[in-house]
C-alpha cells in the first residue's frame, strides 16, 4: 500500500442561539465566527468554512480549525509575526 497515514486534531468552534433566533443575532454570531476563523487562518491555521445548522430548539454556527502539533510554539510564532 502506497498510502501515507496522517492524524490531525481539530478544534470545533461553535456558537448556539436558542430558537426562535432574531435575524440580527444570527448575523452577529456569523460575523463573530467568520472574524475568528479569518484570524486563525491569517496565522497559518487551516480552517473550514463557517456552517449554520438549524434545529427545533437551537441554531448552531460553527467551524473547525486544525490544532497545531505544538500549540505553545504556534502562539509564540504568531506573536512574533
């Protein structure tokens, strides 16, 4: 087999709103999620898209970001940049 195995650890970031959520609150939560995702991506962290999932009782705005192998080193590198 020529496949190489990789193991990645991801953090799941999410914000929840109770239903019925007002559209301005949804817009604010999406803006905060997108801002945080963009900030992580600008530091070289691989991130996924922001997703919105609706249910009967809550609305979830979320995205995933890869966790660095050495988080302390990553924070120092980001501060130096």
